[in-house]
């Protein structure tokens, strides 16, 4: 799903790193990724929980999420959901927040993300109030956490579908 | 019969060696000494280009026949990035589709999509890391090292490639190695001899001639075909010559056309011997390892050198490391702090003939030189740019950037702000902080803006439907901090 051009580039880059499996440290070689405040989270998204390495096939499967979404498909419902569907993309982003993979973004998890995105630029109180506001808006069933369904309905996320359909690699 | 055979063999050998040496002398050494050229190398270059074009078209035909897509590595990258926009702009776009825009920007859970996308883009292709590996080519130059497509497509092509290997390793390589040895030995011996001369003026004059001659021989040892542009801007005494850096050969390329004082660290071995010999006849600047760290010492020695107008211009590569010739990276400001004229030079290698970039993490120096000498040729262009001086109110960094932009523009290279030191070092946290700062500005706003938008706030409130006054007061207290 990444496409022939992408595959060649990915092969070349992974040859630079190591043969066979990638480790989190290998991603450290990508300078622009080190600059990204949530760079570490993106890296850990490639690794299954508990596993220290990722093989090439799994790596490509995850990258496949980012191929442009086909909005008109003539498939019957029996086909498994393609890797680059809108839902998968949203799920990927959801898991950037939900690090313990329990299906809910807790207040603490939200705070952690805010901390990595802003770190020393805002005070702890500002962080708390931002997190508070976000949870209040998103949490519809009042369980003090944001589930995947609630995440999809959050203002901004629901409207982002046009944008993410067109991520092109 | 056996003795007859051995005698005739020895005779053959003797004759062929003599013939070869004569040819060498006539076609290479004499022109090098006199500074003339027969034009043989340019003819060679044109012939090679024709052959390469043929080879590429054969490959394309072969790929079409088999209905395969010929993999042409793109130098533009594989990601359809929109025109580069700032973090603020992209976030606005991301949020712009919201139905009721808030009066002030707030954190949105959707913001993470921006960072997520940027992150994955970096994994696939980032601007910095790709500068440190060799540039990819659109056509094939019969060297397997630069080709992903090499399969057995046609017999003719494989034969041609095989012939190429034979010629390059069997004929060109030994010839070039011989020349290189000749050039280097002459350099060492003659500069030492010249150093003994008592008369200063004679010494200067001869040293110039000797340096030029030996570098010309080295240029022929690499089969380097160089085109110099704008020679009226050549660096003059009492100045500093700066250039972009791709390979150690840059030095030879520039020294082929003018006399420079070189700057560098003292090495051991053969390099060290050459350095010691060269400095006897010409005032090159070599630093001990320990002295390199002392910035003041370095600056002082350089300043003293340029102050003396009888001394040749200094040659410096401000990037500090070899870059792959598609871009120019950050210039270190040390050389720009010295008060003198700067003569920028741009060097651009033609990648069709052989990749000149030295990837020091992949190959050692000897390995690299062997690869160079077994390539077809090294073709490059050198542009001498008009001299620049530091202007009033400009600090060293700004001056360095101005020079860098001029060099990049002339050589057709991308002008990057990144530090070449990233080749070996990790990204500093400062860059990550920069991103965080930008993002927080979008959320929280500058302190000054905060004060002003309070008023606009209240006006907008009347028009908003969902905002309630309690939330507003929360925000106010947040901003106050």
C-alpha cells in the first residue's frame, strides 16, 4: 500500500540502519524526527507493546496507514478493512494519546501529551486547565476519559477527515 | 630456447615501459609543468556521455519490453508535500474547517495530526539525513555502484559494462596510481629543495611553480575535467577563500588554478610528510590537535596571515565536513570573524561521471581514493564569485549566511540552515524546544497579544453562540499567568 516509489526509499533507509529488524534507537538517526515533540511517541507506535524490535513487514504495514484513502471502493462488506482507511488513521492518532492501549485516553495521558508538546513553554497550571477543558468538551459519557468513539466526535477531529484522506506518500 | 624466451620477454618489457613512460612524459607531465592542455580529456568526456546515453536508452527499452517500471530515483523526494508552510499556518488550516471559530486559539485534540504527519514524513524522507548519503542518478553511468536497476537486460549492455570494468581497473587505475605517486613524490621532494633556497623572492616564485605543477599532475591522476568560470574574481593575497566542501579532492581542484595557503590539522603518516614538506617552501597553516580547540589561537594565526599581504590567500571550508554536493549547510562563523575580504567559490560536481562525495562513515580515505581513481572521470565546475566584505552592523553569522546564499545560488545547490555536524552528532534539544515554542505561541499567544485580544474577546462574545461568560473568565485568568 505504500507504493513502489515509497518501498524503494524505505528499503534503502532500512538498509542504512540494520539488517532484519529495527530498534527504537535506529529511528534516532532521522534528524527531523528528533526535532518533533512527539517523535518518541510516533516511534513507539511502530512497535507492538512489549516487543523491542519491529520487522520490515510490520513496519511497512504501519506505514501503509498513510497512503491516500480511497473514498470510493466497490468492495463488499466481507473484505477486511484496508490499512489506509480513515478509521485506521484516526486509530493511529488515538494511540498516540492512549499509550497504555486500554482504549481510553485518561486525564493523565492527555497531560503527558500536552507536556511533550509544550514542555517548558507553559506552566503546570496552564497545562492542567488546557487538559481540563479538552476533557470536558470531549467526554460525553462523563467517565473522565475519552474513548475512541468520543475522540472521533471531538470538534476538529471529525472535520479533519478531508485532510487526512489526502495525506500522500 | 628458454634463455632466448626470457631475453625477448625482458626486451619487450623494457620497450613497453620506455614507451609508456615517454607517453606519460609527453602527454601529461610536460603539459602539467607548462600548464597547457591537449584537450584529450574533453574529447574523452564527450565520448563517455554518448555511451551513457546509449546505455540508459537500452535499459529503458529493456524495461518496456518486460513491462516493468524502471525505477528512477527521484531527487525531489517521494512525498507530495505542499509548499512549505510554517507551523502556525498549517495548524490554522487544520482548524480552519471548524464550523464556529473560537475567538482565541485553544488546544485542540486534533492538533496532534499535524505533528503526526510531520513525524511520518520524516521517517520516509527528511531534508537533513539525505544530504549525507550520495546523490541518486537519473541515468546510468556504467558503474554498478550507482544503479539499482542492474540486471541482465541485454547481452550488449552486460558486455559493455564488463568492458568498462576491464578498462577502468586494468588500464585507468594503474595509470592513475602511477601518476598520483609521481605527483606526490615530486611535491615532497621539490618543495623541500625549494625550502633550502636563501633568496626569499626566488623561493616564493619557485614554490608557486612547484605547487602548481604537482597539483596539475594530481588533477590528471584523477582525470579531473574542470571548468573555471569568472577567473577575474580569483582570490588575491591578504584574503580568505571559502568554498563548499564535498570531498578532500576539492583542495586539489582549487589549487590547480591558483596558489593558496592551506589550513588544517597536522596528520601522521604520508599526509604528515606532505604537510611538513609543503610548509618548508610556502606558509601553510597547520595546527596541532590540541591547538584546534583554542578558538582564539586559531583566529590569531589566521589574522596574522591575512595581515601579511605577501602571503597567499587562505583556503577554508566553513562547513567543516563533507556534504554530498546537493546542498550547502551551515557555515561555521569562525572564519568570518576575521576582518578581511572573503572570496567565495562554488564547486559543483557533475554526478554523471562518478560520485565525488566522500561518505566518511562508509568508506575510509584510501578506499575512497581507489573508488575515485577507478571512476570514469571527475567533472566539475568552479565559479569564482565577486569578493565580499562584512558590512556595517552585520555580525559574523549573518555575513556567513550571506556568503553561503551566494555560493548556493551560483552552484545550483540548496541553501540549508542545518549544521553539517549533524552527520555525526544527535539533534540538539534546542531544535525540539523551537518546535514547542512555536506551538505554544499558537495556543497561548505572546504576552503582549494576550493583553490586546482581551478587548476583542468581549466584542466577539456577543456573536458566539456556545461561549458562556464563565469560560471567558477562566481563560482570562489563564492568560494573566
